[in-house]
C-alpha cells in the first residue's frame, strides 16, 4: 500500500498547581513566532543520539528551568528543525494583502522584489459570525461536518498552489517558490505551512467581521497531516492543530521508524516527494545524527491545543513511532503546565486510511469548543492502540523538569539528571486516583503519586486494585506487574525522583465496566 502517494482534487500527563509547574503563557495575538529575537548558537556537529534528544536541554548543554526559558529553547528547536528537516520558513513577507468573503480568501504576497498569489475556499457554519476557522489542507482532514456543526468555518486550502508535488528538488513550483526560488532547499511541508500563515495574515487584516483573527485551527490527513503538524508547530497564532495519520515525515519519531516493521522508510518519504527539506538527505539512513526529532516538533506546539489522530491498522503509517513521539511531546506539555492540552487517539476500529471516525467525534467537538470558542474544557485524552503502542521509557534517558515561574526546582538547568537534590529526612508517599475519560467497555485513569515526606523520593511502588472484571490495557510513566486484580506499578526510570510536596503521575487504560473505579491504592516509597 502506497499511502504516501494519496492525492485529492498518556497517558494524560495532566498538570496543575498540585503538580508543580507554572502554567505556560500563550504567544500574544498576532505573534507568528514569539522567539524570533532569541539568539541561537551556530549548530556545530550534534552528538549522535540513538534515543530521543532531551527537549529541555539547550544547545549549550544546560537545561531549562523556568517557563520563560522555554521561549528561546523552542527557538533553538525551530532553527535546528529548519536546518536539518524542513528547510527555512522565511520571515513574514514585506507585503501580504488579500480579501475575505463568505466563499473565498485571496492572498497576494510580495517579498524580495517578487510576487505571487493564491486563494482558498470558505464554508461557513450556521449561525451568526464572526466565526473561528479551521484550515483544511487539501480538503482532507478532520471531519468537516463535525467541525462546522461545532461552530467553526472551514477554509479549504489546496497546498499544491503554494508547493506543487511531482517536481524535481531543483525545480519546485508554486506560490512559495515563485517568491523564494525554484531551487529553494525548503521542502513542500514548510511551503504549505507558509501558505497557512499567509492565510492567517489576511484574516487578521480583514477586521474580524466574518472570521475571527484570534481563533484558528489547522488539520490534514496523510501527506496533508504532515503539513498540518508543521503549520501548527511553526505558527504560534494557530490555536488548534489536528494532524491525522501523518506517517513518516509527519508525527512518528524519525529514530523509531527504521525499527518499525512495515513503516515507510525515511529514504522513501524523502524521495517520494520533496516534502522534507533538501538538508534531510544525509539523515535518511542515520536519523540518530539528527539534532532534533518529532517529539520536539510536537513540543513546539505547546501549550496550544493539539489533537493527534493515528491509524494503527496500516503498518506504512508508523503509528508505533507516532505514539512514542506523542508521549515524548506530551512531556513538554506537562512541564509547561498544559498537560491536558495535548490529546492522542490511535485506538480505532476502522483501518480505512483517512476515514471520518466515530471515535474522534467527541474530542473533536470538545477541542473546537475549548480552543476556538473558549468554552468547555480540554479533551486531555490519550487512547493508544495496543496494536501500535510505543514505550517512551525505551526511547529516552532524560527526566521531565518541573518548570517554575522564577527558576529552581528539579531539573533546573544545571546539566544534571534533573532529579532533586539529596537531603535528609523521611521518605513517604501516597497515591490518588481519578478517572480521566470513560467509554463503553473501558476507561482511562490517572494516578498521582505524592511525596508526603521530608526527603526526596528516589522511587515508588503503587498497589492498584482493579475492580472485578476489569483488565489493564496500556500503562505509561510506570512499569506494571499483572493485568487484573491488584496490579503493582513501580515508577519508570525518569518518574521516580520526586521532591517533597511534589507529585509524579502515571496513566493507564482498562477494559471492562467503567462504573467502578479503583480504590484503596497504597504507595511505598524507596
């Protein structure tokens, strides 16, 4: 199956005041890239890393310790991704003009003495505007009927008008390359991202009488899912990013793909179309040499809304590596105090590529309400299919820091392992359960492990009694023994160090009647 050639005409790492991190601050209105003023060191030669790079470690080797530190760390990731994966996204053009109507958007760009134009179709929902809008790449993304029924306008954007497929790398075509040159080393995914940004520019200039300038989403499936992820990562004005079944070159971890049976090889994704930047060529056979990986691209979206949807039934789509990247990116969300703002769902029944799935309808509706209409709460759900369930613990050696508003705390940029300082006192812990989500025949739970003692925890073990008839499905941030009755869960390597008064969490899914919740949890400190 060559799904890469499709063409058309937690885990729920919730974070709160109890969990320690300060809530991250969104970029201001109209800010495409809030870290544009950050000084990023020359790249040099990054060390070879077979596991996922530490997203919290700066290029100089120190680790971020505050929420405000993330702004310039994100800028480092952005530039590393441009240099090695996607190619450069130019700064906002000298001139962007256009029109917004109830049926279309026109975009006119002039930069560096060259000009180009393109357009997109608009479909309005029922009701009285102005409306938030979701840009749908290639007309293929999240279920547009659900999006419109939820109150969002649809902008059908043909990415090929700004970056055409079927061209040689030295003869690229489309509005982007008309301005920046047919021999540009920037790949199509970044060109499509640029097109989405220019559409948002025009919406901002329109005055907001029809489409609101401060509530925009983006979605796409397959190759357009790759483009949707890049668009959301590289434009901080996008409030909700919804990539679907994006496959190799999209969400799945580059380092995981070579070891995932049946996944589209990186060399194939690079050569099939000029989606990725020219600079990615030397990494197709050696992703361990990449300075970044896709969990960090996912982290670039934080703390904005993100709903990743994957298909575990098609090996080509690399959903196992996708779950690894999502779990890794969720750690960035967690550190920023935005753990509920990332959702992931691969546990679907229908294997048809890019199908509209009933399982995704409710979290789609909830996402639109939360991030585009500013009502309701975040979905905050991780449903990882057991068919393609990745293990983040096998892919990282770093711990997730508690980012504060003023500095200090575990993992505070001193280059150590991110654990708390040693000290005297007595270790003690307790475990509290909550139901994060439920559905017919199962549910998702989360357990918070709190250090109730006066000394740092170096590890913990929780006894988790499952009610009769329930069976453990998947579990993250911990290692379990048993799947029914009283399940024993000990900390994953990165989750055992807990400072006094702080918490660590693990999540799980279980099948069986969800009416009864686990109770009587106990925690043993070590």
